[in-house]
């Protein structure tokens, strides 16, 4: 069985600001990390492998799209337990929105071999959209389930999962291949293993460029292949008519009490 | 289309300026040559802000679809057992405003089983036409049949904009349907506006909410967006004016590889998203034991207790009490924040509250930018005194 886990390298912090005068994005660009939500998808894959009757028959590969530096995050997935990792990296993909990202990922995943199950984190901490997984599934022509709380069973043909919907939990059996996005806290993720780190060679991560993907339609990639476009970015709006109370604790408590009482909140 | 580097204008000085400007570290200068790495996000900042003419952006004319063939604003009306999710009513209210700009109709798309009554309700909340796909196979949410019905609706009705609630179901269905028709999708919009040319202006927090992005879909239709529950207000329930249109459901539509084995009601949970009053605490709280202080105030007010993300990460609170982008969105009549600095992620989950009262000892805390009433002071001095005063009253 072949399991693919999609991961993303995200900024180490989300402390980004826009200079209100120049409109320039001020960003602490140095640090980055593996998207924390992806850890749950990785853990789900490792557990499936470990609980398989023949664990060596289950191959886990991780796939990411991003800048060259994302290799470090992919290496981390290998230290945790992935057998192989692939980075899809090319300037052609710059400026991709959800649609162009999922298209590029679908071409990359198809290029890296057959797959039975694709696992994604619920969302990323930078884009926050939670939409790439489902669009990726559609791009590959397979079904998906979002918000998977548990994987309850797996056979050669199907996987049984519990899905979190608003008011109900759905237990469903899905035909393979399919894609699951794993809910946060579904499992306790493991740490990278030092033993694996020392055993990992330089060839653990392969980089694929657009030239390595012969099927790729470049008009569907990057900014050009993105139906949505960011017209403008701006700092969040600041309210003008604010009322500010200052003074010692006693005075402030009295003003606050007065406010709550006169406006009938009490 | 792409970035053109004009080598004659690149020297050490201009290269350094450009490298400094790039927020993504995608530019490098080596041996007198400036190069762009795949880290580039095509933000094109250097064109406006960098040394003039050093890098330019060559735009190819994109094929633009015939926008006049796509009319109206559609709302996907989510239902469970015939009960419409309230976010759908909120979206109908917004859709009415948006459609008014161009004089186009408001549609509701309803998929389910035994949903006639629900369809009538949608008319009362402002839908001009309700398109109904009714079949026992739609009783529970199944990705393929729902997506098939959704795209059938898109192909037949050709709505220009489609609004979907960012519920677990909506976040699963909208991207599937959008991808199939190759439509643009903007998730978790917090503001929507309509241009005269039917381009939907979608505003959403980006980069974890520290900045806002204004997103449009200039060349394709339809344009999809998802909006969280409680971002917009539901309109008044009125008289039904529109009509219900029953759409044929063919067998092929119901095919898929997923079988429902069991559906269970979720156990009764802590739910702050429907609370009328909330007391929320953040990192201004010094110790876990001090939660009792906030809890006491919440009890005195009859409010629910909520918190920020660091409180959950510290293990002090149940994640279900977290407000913000990665937690719940709330819209209470009153929210009192104690020791919360007010990150945009947090604000995104509560800024539409009717009344925001903030207590924080830092006068520059950004919570004061969104609070209606700000109290600059120590919560440890103010809250016990306030509790005492409320207690005396009773």
C-alpha cells in the first residue's frame, strides 16, 4: 500500500505586518517550520504502517510544494518515519492560489508513483484556508473526507473513517484511493528520531521542477493559473470612536460597573 | 507572462535594495547576476517600491470569460434533517445586498431529503429562487452526490457568485465543487462587496490574520467564497416572494465511492459560539489558578468563559473555549476581554460582537483599537472590585 502525506513549510511565526505608509510587507522571513497541522496527518500514516500485518509493504512518501528551503521540513518527515520525500519547486508555481496549488500538487503526486491513500493536515497556519486538500482530491479525480477524527479500519479496497460534521459524527467507508484531511489532535504526533536522522542519506528528498512533470499544463500554474488574485493587502482596520478609561483600579472598576449597570448588562 | 529582470539596471546597490524589499527571501545576487528562486510569491512589491525599472512584470492578456452569461448571487443552503444552518440565512442577507448592486437575483441551492419546509423558509429570508435537489440519497452528506448536484446547479443556473458557509460541510463541499468547474475560491471572507461589473470583492485575513487581503476573480466565473458563521447578520424573516424550482435528480448524480455506516449526534459540548455574554481571558492572566477570578466574574454576569489561543496551548483551557481564527467565532451582545492584547487572529473571531469592553494594562494593546470601551489598568485590581460591586447590588 502506498500512502502519500502532503506537508507544507510555513513561517515560524505569523508576525507579519504591513507598513501603513509604504504598503510593504514587513516579515520576519528567517524562521520556518513544518506546518503543525501536518503532524497529525503524518502520525496517522505512521500508525497505519505500524499496525499493518506486513509493515514493510506500506510505503509512506511525503510531498510538498514550496521554495528550495522546504527541503528541511521534508527531511524532518523522513526523520519521523517517511520512507521518501519529494519537493515540487519551481518559479512557475510562484503566486499559486488554492486552485493552482492543488493542480500542481496533483501533477507532482501522480509523477511520484501510485497511491492508495493521501493524507493532509486540516489546514496550514499561514494560508488558513483548509481548502487545498479537497481541491487536490478533485484534481486527482478521487473522493475525500475533511475533518477526519479517526481512521477506524483499512483494507486493500477501502478505509473506514469517522468524520466531524457540525452537529453529527459520520462513520463512513470510502473506496480507495481517496484523500483524508486529518483533524487537529486526532493523534499525538511523534518527534523526529535521531537514529533515523543519522541513517538518512542525502537522497531522501528528491526535488522535482516543472521540467520533471511532462504532463503539466503551465497555463494552469502559478499566478497565471490562479483564478483569484490579491488586489491589495492592507493592515486591519482601526476603529476610530473608541472610549478609553484611565485611572486607578478602584476608579476603573467603578466606571466599568457604572457602564454595565446603565446599559443593562447586569 | 512573468518577471523580467533588466540586467542593465542591476548593480550592487539596486540588487541590495531589491533583496531587502523581498519579504520571501526569493532574490539573490551572485557574480553580478540577480536571480529569483521558487520562494517567489509574485507579490510584485519591487515593481512599485524598488529601483525604477529594475524588475518589470510582463502581463499577457488573459482570456476573460463572458461575465454577462453568469448572473446572480447564489447561497448554498446547508441543512441537517431539514433544519437550515443559521449561517445560510446570514449569507442570504448578504447576498441580497450584493445582488442589489447589479440588480441581479438571489438564488438558494438546497440539497437534501424531505426539505420542502426548509425551501419555504429560504424564500422568507430573501431568496428569489430556491433550487431544490431532493432525494433519499441526499439524506446525509455524501461528498460525490452533493458535489454532483452542486455542479449540476452551476451548469444550469450559471450564478456569478456563490456563497457557502464555512462549516465543516461547507469547507469540504465548496472546494470540491469549485475545483470541478475550475472556479476561484476564497476561504473565510470577513467582508464582501460587489463591483458594478459583477466582480466579487472578497476580503479575508491573510498571514495568520496579521494583514488583510482584498481578493478578486477578474477573469473567470463563477466566483466561490466561504464565510464563517456569525460574520454577517441574518435578515428579518419576512413574507415569501420568490419561487421554488425542483431540479431533476438523475441516477448518475447519486454515484460515489463512499458509504455511510453510522451517523451519531455529537455529545452535548461546551459551545461559546452561541453565548450572549462572554468573559474572555488572555496572557494577562498570571497563573492557572487565576482563572477562578475570571470565572467568578463570568458567573456574576451570567456569561460564558472563553480564552485566547496561548491559553489553550498552555493547557489552561479546553480548546472549545478558544476564540479566534483557529478557534470559534463569537458574536455576543457583550464581550469583556481581560488581559488580552488583541491579535488579529483573536479579533477575527470576535470583532463583530455588539459591545466590546477591554481591560488591559498596556495602553498600546491592539485590543483597544477594536474595543468600544477600553479600560487601561490592572485586571487584578479591577476585576475583584467589580465582582464585589455586582455582589453588593444583588
